[in-house]
């Protein structure tokens, strides 16, 4: 606050008076030979258009916003809002005090330069005074610089035109700190409604703060989400997952914040909401967004998920903070072993729309690691895979009986595995196929071995079929899905059938 040096000062409110400041308090003195005037000055508010649809809480909102802004700018104590014994409501701040100059409607450079203040155009106070007059609410503004009330007075130079004026008198408490706005004729509900316009008084919990603003938990799903700008409510969104407080304004949003500062359209702030969400890095935000992705197919998701870049970012954040595998609804419906393996490995399965699932394969999380979809999980599984070979002595009697017929089965196809130096082994584990299920058997040319999954020993037919399939790879040197492999498999089937039937090749 500005320090006033002790001395004599003119009293601008009362002609013929002077004031003495001794460093502690003011005293007033009549100048010799002077007549003391009343000191009241009428300040024409020049309100061109009264906001007819504004209620009393809207006007109270402007007074609270001014008090909060003054606290933010001066670093003074929290404003207080209370009712006195006489039933009058007070909005009190500990700032520098309202002056009559603040009744102009010019853009406030001081507020524009401060990033967190709510008001920026000096219009809220004038509008509030006009609404109070229209709604028969009494107001007294008591500051160290003046006492301000309102009344109807002739317009200067036009005595037949009666307009609303601010009536400015000398201060009743020149030593006071800050401004006390006193309201009569307002209800407790008016005050409570006005308070709910502010994030500060809402009781809502901030989940994450970014350079663009805050993500706020929508704790009461029965009520619409709220969009605040610098802590002041400007819109409600029934289909948003979160509420938001925008602190870094875009040009369209700044233009949209007109005199009313309410019912601002989504087009004005949607880019800021997107920016807030894309700057988030916590699971508290990404987790609910991912759950919303799960609900997308059922049509129960919120509007934020319809923004594709937000949905992708949520997946990136979620993977950065948790072990997750992203799958499409179709992949989940297939119920492949790959999904079950991932769950058994402690991964959280997150179902996402098909277009999101397709895009994740080319992205990385916030730590630079590739996003894990089913294809990535399969590749990682296979890269880290190792066989768990089963010793015949550890097999069940039935498994040993089936496994013992390995030579007979290969002989039906006229293949002598021992002569070719090919071993046939059984493993309890197996690599994952492109379809997500473990393969039944593999031919490993480098090691000259066929490895068959243990569960194929459940029956002679399943074991023989898998063994002959892998013999086809070994004898032809070809891979699945090729014409050469199908030709070799057909040859083996024919030779096996002929031998089994006692015919000739």
C-alpha cells in the first residue's frame, strides 16, 4: 500500500475543509473564513444498456470478483463475505480501496498484465450498480477514498433527463484498509448462488494443474460439468467427463468474454480444454479418460473422448504410469490366449475404438517407449520367450504313450527323423501366433528340432496332426501360407494315407 507522509491535505469532498494526517489517523479542520459544503458529487454512470436478464446473484458475482482480483494483485488477505447483526451482507477486501475512477468502463491495464485476475475491463462494478438499482437492492461502498451509493440525478447539461448516478462522498473511514461493500435487500440464497460462480467457493477438487489451466473432478454426476475462466464460471457442460478452469486464455475466448461472462459457447473454449488435457501427465486424469474409451462402443462415453488427439494422449499418459495393453473391441471379443497371457502378466487391458487402436502402433508414451497393443505385446512376449521342455519321465502315462509313437507317425509319411538328425521335443510353453494364440508346434531349422506344445499329447490325433504339420516344414523348408508348403503337406498326407491303408506310394 502507498505510504502517506504526515501533513496537511485538501479535502476534495468537502470544500472549505482540510485534512491533517499525523501518520496514524486523519483529522478534519475547517479553513478560516470558509463555508463547509456537503461534499457529495454525482458521477454519471452512463449505463447505456441495462442487463435486464441479470439477477441479483449476477451483480453480487461482480463485487466478489473485484474483491478477489484486489487480493490477487496486492497479495492481501482473503476477502470475507458475511452478514451482520442487522441482516446486511458485506463483501470486504483488504486491498487499496475503490475510488470513483473505478466507475469508468475503460480496459484495465493493470488487470490485463496480471495473469490470474478475473475481471479485465472495469465494467463489472457499473453493471452491478445498475442491476442493484433495477432490483431495488441498496448498496454502500465504504473505502478509505470515498463513500459511494447510487441515486437518480439529472444528466449534466440536460436537466430533463434523469439517469443513474454514483453518489460519491468523502470517506467515512479514511484510515480503513480495503473496501467494505454493504448490501441490503439481498437474500442468503442470492449470496450463496453468487458464491457458486467461483471455483474458490465450489468445494471442487483439482485433479491436475497445467500451464493452460486445471482439470477438476466432477464429483456430482447429477450436475453438469463446469467450465471456469480464471476461477469464474462461464459455462456448463452436461456431457463433459471433467470440469475445467482455464487460466491461459486464447484470442477467441478472450473475445467471447463479453460483459455477461456467462453462457460462453463451446467453440470459444474447446481448444483450451483440449490443450489442458493434452498437457496432463497424471493417471488421475488419464485413467478416467481410458475408462471412458472402454465405454465408447456402448455409447456411454463423454464428449472429450470424441477429440481424437485427446484420446490418444490419454492412452500415452496411461501407459507411462501403468502396465497396460490396448485392444480393440473386436480383439477383446476373440478372447485369445494373448489377452489372457497379458492379464496373467499383470497388464491392465484397455479397450479402445478401432481407429485409436490402429493409431497406437506408431506412437510412443511420454517416456519414449512404444505403445503396447496386442501386436507389440506378442512381439515382446516372443522376444523374451523361452521353452519349458518336458522330460518324458515327467509326463503322465497317457502323454508318454502318445509321445512314444513319434517314430511310427513319421514313418507313415516315409520320414526317418533319426536319420535326418531331427529331434522332437515337448514344451509346456510356446510362442504366440499372429492371431494371438500360442502356436501348436514349431520347426527350428538352426537347431534341427521340432517342438510341440504339451497339450497336443492329449490325444494321438492332435499330436500326429501337429507332428506331421511340422515335418512338412522340415522336409520342404517352406513356411505357413505358401503354395510350396501346401504342396508338401498334400504329399505327406497322401503318403501317410497310402502307408496306413497298406497301399504303395
